[in-house]
């Protein structure tokens, strides 16, 4: 999938024009590129204004992200085996993805995206079939996960 995404990113001028302006309220925006009944892929572009972060979330499916402009920091988390807090997570690492680079995730990935640098981060994202009730937003202080 990474190889196919790389071909698309390199060869599609159109894709680079699908830049959603970040919302003045949230500092982020997404644009859906593909939506077809029976093919439940999520294919979109996303923009984050400088220093804006997403919440900490999972996708419950595989994912490929290609950064087209700017830089994204992906912070990764994993669940901690704690009987008292079944949704407790701990940070396990971070990776900076620059324009031209691609990252992929397994269905177990939990991440947070932050645009770093002085320009917005603009990326192409593709996620597999998301099962109902498999996506969550994690709260690292209350150790809770709410449906996303
Ligand atoms: Fe995500």
C-alpha cells in the first residue's frame, strides 16, 4: 500500500490541489476524496495549522499517511495492562514525518498528530474498513476512552 500511495503522491498534481484550509476555530480540516457504498475506505487529505494537535485516537484499522507539505509529528501510544484502568495508555515513541515521507500503521496503533514548524502540515491519508465501535479518543489523565 505504501508503494501505491507513493506512486499516487508523486504522479497526481490533482492530489496536491486538494488542500483544505484549516478551520480558524480548530486549526484543522479534512477533505474526503473517496466515498463509495460497499467500499468502506477512508481516503482524504488533512491539514493542521502550525502547532495544532489532534486528540489521541486510534483508527481500529490499517492506515497510510503521506505528508505532502510541512511536517507532522506522530506520537504513539499503547494500552497498558492495568486491571484498575482498562483504557490506560502510555507513550511509546514519536516520529517526525516530512513532506515526501510516508508512514503506515497497524490496526492496534494509537496516535496523536501535531503540525510542527512554521507552515501547516498537509497530508494524504488512507484508512481501511473501520468497524463500528472500534475507534476511540483516549484521555491520558482520566485513563478513559470514549467512542470516536
Ligand atoms: Fe489518526
